[in-house]
C-alpha cells in the first residue's frame, strides 16, 4: 500500500520505542493515582472539545471526535465521584470499599446522602443541578457506553439520544461539576486529617 501513500506495518514497529525526537516523550510511570486519571480524562475532554469548536466539526468526519469528548467527561466525573466517596467513607466511618461500577447517577445518589450529613456542604441548588446533569449525561449516552460502543454485550443497539451538543456549554458545566467534587473531596480529606490530629492530641493528655 506504500505506493498509495498508506502506511501499513512493515515488521519494524515497536509500540514503546523511544525515538530520537524527544518532543513526544512523556514519563508515565508516576501516573498511578485516581487523581491522575480524573485530571487526564477531563483535560483530554477539554482539549478535544476546544479542538472540535476550532474545527467547526459539524457536517464533517471530525464530528465523530465528539463521542470521545463525551466518554472522557463521563469517565472524569465517575472517577471524581469515587474519589469523593472514598473521603466521605473515611470521614463518616463507612466500612466499605469504593464501588466498581460505572453508574454515575448511582454514585451521586450515595455521595449526596453522605454530603447531607454535614450541614452546608450540599445546597439544594447544587444537588438539583448535579443530579440533573449527571442524569442527562448517563441517559443520553446509555450510561456512557454508547460513547464507546454501538451495541451492548448482548447485541442490543446503544442509542445516542442527544441530537445536538453545545460543546462550549458542555465543557463549562462539566468543569463546574468536577471542580465542586474535587473541592469537596479535599475538604473532607482535610477534616479527616484534623480529626485524627485532634484525637492524637487528646490521647496525649
């Protein structure tokens, strides 16, 4: 296919070879936390959304990249919810591990219940807004799976129910939600640390 300008594998490929051009080199060994993954997927979604807006992708093959934007944002939100749940579990003494499913609406239902235990951490307006947006994202993409697959593992069609998207608005709303979730997670981590320090101090009396 080389004569047609199409590059096929020629037998010399090595997926993880480091080439002489260091501009594309990146150290990945240290990226082992849930924060790295949440931040990575959100930033990828942001960058791709910006690129789609720049390209004015409507009506072109580039518009297929929107599916990757939706998947990236869905995954970023899922990870942030699980990170917050971990902090809430520790703070409230809930003896259970983080959920392994990908249902962002169910994750938010559990998060909101624990946030409501501490006065002022979750206003009605924030609760309603996040619940509405996560439900919209989950329902419009078949719980995120329709971004990745056209059919489920039983062969049933996975429909994308949203006909049009405003990528600038999508990016803004997702960033507000992920910022809130990350901020609340940090608050509960700080509170847990303060409580442990207080308990340690009491024991020294």
